[in-house]
C-alpha cells in the first residue's frame, strides 16, 4: 500500500542553504530558508540562529521536521538537550544526519561527541552515510542510523562531459585550503609525495593553499607549513614536479575543471569521518588517497578508487600516491561505478521515505 499524503513535509534544515541539504531535501519537501545571520553576507548561515538558546522553538514553528546536519560543534551537550526539547515541545520531529562522528572543525572531540550523543539519542530518526559509520554510531550511542549514501557533487552528465573535454595529466591534487583543525600541516608530507613522483615522467604534485596560510600577519598562518611549501616550490630539483597555487577559494567550475586534469587526490586529514571532497573527486574519475581513520574508506564506490593511508606517515602516503599514479598511467582514470542507490534522485527519495516514516505518513 502506497501512503500518499496530501502535502509535502515542511522541513527546517540546519543548515538549509548548503548544497548537500538542498540536493537531498528540496525535491520532495518544502525547505524553509535559513534565517539571515549577516545582511551583508546573505549566504552565510553560521552560527545558526536556531541553535542559539531558545532557537529550537523557532526551528519547530511551522515545521513538521527539524533536520540537523552540521554546524552545531560550538554548542555543548546541555545546550543541545535544551534545543531538542524545544523542537519536540514545538510539535516537530527531530531528524539528525551524522555526517561527522569526529568533527573536522574542532580539536576537542570529547566535547563534540558528548553533544552529538545527546542529539542522536533524542532524535526521532538518525541517518548516516556509510555502513561502518552506522556501526560506530550504534556502538558509541546505542542507536543504529539508517544509511543513505552521499549524493554526487558533480552531476553525472556534467562530469562525463567535463572529463571528455579536459586533457588529463599525471597530476596529483593536494588541497590545504585554509588548514582547518583536522588538516595535517607537517611539511614533510608534500615533500615526500613530490620525491615519490619525481622519477615518474610527467607526474606533478599540485598544491593549493589559501594565501592567508602563508602570510605571517594572518591569524591562519602556519609557519612550518608555509616555510616548507615555499622551500618545496623553490627547490630546483623539483621544479618540474611541484606546482604551488597560493590563491583563494575557487569557483565550482574552476575547481571541477582543475580536478578533472588530475588522476589522484590526497585528503591530508588527521581525523574526520566522511568527505564531500572525496565524492567530488570520485565524480571526476580520480583515485583518492584518504586517511586510514574515520569512515572515508566506506565511501568507496569500487575497488582501487579509495586508498587508505596513515596521514601522519609521509612515506606511507607517498607510496600510496605513487601507486595510484602508476595505476592511472597504466589503466587511465577510474570512473565512478554506476550505482542506482547513489544517484541524486535516489538519495533524495530515500530522505523522503525517512521523513514519511518518522511522520507516520
């Protein structure tokens, strides 16, 4: 029997403005926009007003479901308990997607996990992205989430067209961006990778770091990494192997085009759980060297696509990178495996079904 409700569920998502949330929620629900945090920056959603004291009531007002994705790492367990109580008192159901069991934006993981535990245990439904993460949630919090995989970042048709028209080099992408707390900033890592590629004809390491990381006057400055990257860039023995890009954030089009020129990418994280960046790289046919922690390996769509390595061991990472580059030279790029459960439409429908189930529709 198909249960067809006369209207779409009304969802307050935290946050609503993130592309992931729009993709998985928007097609089958009425998604309420985020409150304006900064009129001069209307796209900014953090810190989210609904997570502030008393904000749960506003989140529930006019909503059937309040769905928390991320952005709560600045709140403690007691504050999130109050938030969950306010949501329920307002007549809404609480759904939580566990993107991060270990949060990449903070160093105090114990505080974060205590807060996450409160949300998970008070939620009416819990979702996560991989089976291994569901196992850990069940072990840590006593709740087994429903597994709904991450949708594509780059639309399949757009990715296919981009890969067909973009010349592929034997390039490896290593992106530091602004060096958030979980990023390994050991300068030995890029040097080891560059050394491992130096004798592979045509292979290059493409490093992207935001300029503030190299600027001694900026609070985001990382002295050791900055010095190491500059020395690497200036090393005449590696001039044909290392490309240092010290520019700011890239547009999606530029980012996708740049990655489509590469055969592999390195995620230099010391801790974390899942990665949208990994998904984007796989959409574009890259082999991805990931941390041997968290649940990055659980995002693999086919053998050889996602290669775990200890990011605190530069030589181990370099060996994995070299292996990936040699495989690409031998076999070409590794397109994403077709899986009907991982299309954007399938992921959105799975969320729709979860919403209907929690609402009894």
